[in-house]
């Protein structure tokens, strides 16, 4: 099936258990196709929160970069990463380095930062033998499904991310802040509302309080937007958590989350959050050449455990600054 006009792109395949899928015939010029159909594709993302395009035949990083730029404009350089990525330059990255047999639970990318991507772009060059889907969940639906008492507390207090940087686990200072220079790191933290403290051994610990619920910049509807469950100790596999606590202590974990007032979040709450995400998860196994667009404010995404080789490239676009629970286009912050 081929398309002769952007309006034809409105006919995506809809099923309740997976993101909308758009089937296309491989174009001669994938980047040119992306630029031509950008308005219609972005309309689909606005309507559904995500859309998977199947049939583009994406095969190489430079081709992927051109498609991403045609759809999202200038790509963002990532800061405050929690785990390493391979950079392909100019805002194009590999998926986050994470054990193949461990899930990356639902989250909104960089929801702990002040400068967040409004749009996430994914491209599959090599599909895994099994598993490995980049699944999605609607933040509006998740917010409505969670107990009101819990969401009201998080909306009132926000959530707190604590991080401890070391040379063994997680991202290094250079990977997170673009520099190992203390003054540069401190200036970044001050500019981005991050409390910091250097430890006697020279390592860095940080704390940053963020909103847990945002109003979508286009629809105005409230969205559950955070990484409370994903970056909490109780989401880790029990053996991993036990090792990290024994090695670093609860106050020295590479990352952990708390209520906005600093109170620990119980295991039962984290299990509830992850179970609610699962109830609203839509997944579709990757096929080589696939493209996935995700509205990062409205839609959480995950990476499921997998076997075999998996190569998925990632980019972030349309940066927005968070002010008073509202993501505003960069440069218009008041």
C-alpha cells in the first residue's frame, strides 16, 4: 500500500494492545519521505501519543539521523544520563546500556531534568530474537487509574531523585554533565535546580525535586510524568538491589526516588505503579527498519528483556523547559 497524500496517513492500524501501526512501502528516499509526511505523522502522535511506522527499511545511522531530523528538527544533546549510551554524534544515540535480561520499566525520558524532550524517536536496525519491545503507556490513563490519594500527594509534593556518582555503576560525571571539572559540574547543578554535595572520597551526590504531574502543552490534559518507579530501588531485581545496598548503603545507591518531602517510597507503592503501567501497556515486537515516534510528555516507554542482538537508535527533540508544572517551548520560559 502506498500513499499519495499526507491525509492518507490518517489510516493507521489500531489495536488496544499495541501502539498504532502505519504500514508503508519502502520509499526511495526515507529522509525525503519523512520530511514530506511530517505534519501527518506528527498529527498521529498528537492524537494517539505514539505511532510505529513499518516498512521504511532504515538500515544505517546516517539514514536514521536524516529521518529523525526531518521529523523532529534539531536533535537534543543528552545531559544527566543515568546509564551510558554510545553517541553517533549530533544528537543520535544507541539505546541505554542495560542488562539484556533486565527490564527498563516505564518512564518518561529525562523527567527528572528541567529541559526535557517533547518528542522521542526510535529506529530499529537489528531486531532481537525474542522480547526487547519498546512498549508504551498513556500517562493520562495511568494518572486516572492510580489511587487519588497517592497522586494527590505526588502532585502536592512532587518527587525527589537522589543520585550517587561513582566509577563502577551508572553514568560517569563526564557522561552526565559533559565534563569532570568540578566547577563546570557545580555550575550546571546550580543552573538546573540540583542540590549537590562532594563526598570525602571525591564522589558526588545530588538531589533534585521535580513535578510528578504535568499539563500537556497541546491538549492541556494532566499526565503522569516522572521516573518514580523506574529509578526506585524496589524496581531493581532483588539480587541486584541487595548487592547495591550491601556495597554502597541505601544513601549511596547510584539512583533512588522518594516522595517530594524526602520520605522513602514503600515497595508496595512501587509495585502498584509498575502494575498500573502494565495494565495500560501497549507493545509491538520490533522488526528491522521500524520507526517509532513517542510524545514524551503524554506517553511513557519501556524496554523489555530480550535475547539475541538488538540495535535500536534513539534521539530526543523539541526540548521544553519545565516551569510550574507546564512544559513550555525552549526560549519562552517566563
